[in-house]
């Protein structure tokens, strides 16, 4: 019997996790970098301007979605207490009273009965079933904690992205306004030349057409700018008025993001830690389902007193008491207990695959962002040179047109090329920032200098 009991207890303590999950084979270095430096914490404070830092702090306080997840975290915290309560005896105090009249032929009598009882019930945790249930709730709470931390990092990243979108949209509005002003100036020169008989009517119509088209594009860009502000204000928990005072410009960072080593991602990224805790919780739930098929030892007791008057209760006389113990072994439940154990095993396997999917998906995000970091930087440098050449060609083209060397269509083409180059430079600058944020988020980088890894 002792040997059999020891084998059963040993089987109860074993985990159902597969070796692939416990010890995943990870590379020592990222493919896109030669030498990985440690991840620097506090990326918002180190890289963002003062406005971005204030926006991030405001969003952490006022964002509706984050507040909802904070309430979910508190509910999970209370569930740990609820799950651990069965490990302790349940004690209840009861007070009852009655008064009745008895009639026998021509006589009647009255009787009063008052009682007080202290009852307790306790299931001994012989096999660790109750402890496994508490462990399941505790691990689920830790998973919720990591999900909340991931949500905070996601919110900081979303605010940063929205802020840079606002800066890009405002700079594009300024670029459109500058282009429209230049086209308006060109139109005045061409119309003056037409009145002097120097230019053709076709050039006037082309110039007027270009002014009208760019006026329409400017209005569209202004609306896009208002929508970008609305998205930012929504993240901040404000009314989306579409009005925001903006004085900053899109920054350009010379230094690339230090990615650390791949194995550090397991501890740095809250989303992976959350998936791991959920996996461990599923493993604990499997233990609960398995141990539910073992006998349960229940102990119950009662201590009380009864009297014909309330003031004579607990007057020092002997108290009535009882103590009961019972062992219950499930014999037949229609296959319910066995099915629950198999269900828990299947759910554990699902969690394993989900964990591995999130784990290697995180590595994909980092590798892609590292590759994009290099590619975007090279593209940006090429388009800076293209912008310089296009602006020089634009100035030269209009000068040659006024001297009658080229047609106005050539001027329009040169202006479009210059404008496209300028807009591409702005968009690439924002893309570099967006990718930088994505890389910080993929690495699980802390956005506060005083946060703990």
C-alpha cells in the first residue's frame, strides 16, 4: 500500500509539458546583426521629445482600454484568493430560535427554544488537488499581469506611432501649402506673359489646372492631419477635437536599436511571459482534472448550545459537539471525470502550440524589424540625394522655360518629381520611426527608465 501510494503521489507531481516547450532551441545571435549590444531601457524618454513623453504618461493614466485591463487584472487577483479558500476550513456561526404553542383538550402550553451553533467543514488536500487549483489561479493571475504589462508597452508604442503620424501629416500639409504657393506664383508669371503675348494659352490652362488639383489635394491632406490628431487624442482619453498645437518635426536617429540576444527575449517580452504562464496554468488544470478522480477526505464538526431563553445561552454549561469524517471515492460518473482529464490534456497541447507560435512569431518580428531598419536607412539616404537633385532640376526647369528653351509640361514634370521626392523623404522618415517603435515593442523594451526587467 505504501509503495502504491508513493507511486500515485509521484505521478501526480509530474508535469505534462513537452521537452520542446521546456527547452526550445534558440540561436545565439540574430541573423540581421553582427554583434548584438544589450537592449537600452527607457526608449520613450531617450528617443522621444518632451511632448511624446507627456502624451505617453497621460495615456497610461486615462486610456479607456488600459483601464479596463487593469480591472480585469484586479478580478484575477481576487480569483487567487477564491481558489485558495478551500485549503482552509469553512467556519459558519448560526443562531436560531423558535416559539410554539401546544393545545391539549382544554389546556395549552408555550415553549421557547433558542440555539447557537458553530459549524466547520474541511476537505483535506491529500493529493494536492486544491493546491493545484490555487496554483492554476495564481498562474492565470501572473499571465494577466504580463498581459497588462504588454498592454502598457503596446499603448506607449501606439501613442508614439500616432504622434509621429501627426508630425508627418502636419509637415505634409506645410509641403502642400508651399507647393500650392509656388504654383500660384508660376501661374501669375505665366498669365502675365500671356497678356504680353509671350506665353501660350495652353500654358495658362495647364498652370490653372495644376493649381486647382493641388488645392484639392491640400484639403484632403488637411483632413488626414485632423484624423491623425483624432487618433492620438482617442489614445490619450480625450475628446477627438482634431485640434492640437504642433511645433515639433519628425526626428532622425543616427544610432540603430540594440537588440540584445535572442534568448533574452523569453524574459524581456511580457507577451511571451504571459503565454508561458498560461501554459503553466493549463498544466496545473490538468493536475486538477487528474486528481479529481482520487478519493476525497471530508471532515465536518459542530459545537453548540440550546436553551429556552436567549440570555441563558452559553451560560457555562456543557456544550453539544459532533465530529464527522468521511472518505469519498468517485466510482461512476458517466465518464465525466475521465473526459475532463482528456479535455485538460488537449487544452494543454493547444497552449503548447500557442506558446511556440507566439515565441517564434516574436523572433520573426524582431528579425524583420532589424532587416527593415537597415533597408529603410539605405533607402532614406538614396532619396535624400534624389530630393536634392529634383529640387535643383525644378529651379532650373522654370528658368529654362522663361527663356523659351523648354515647354511648360517639362516644368510640371520637374515640379512633380521634386514634390514626390520631398513627400517620399518625409514618409520614409516616418517609416523609419514606425519600424524603430515596432522593434522596441518586439524586443519587449521598457519605455520607462525606472521600470524593472
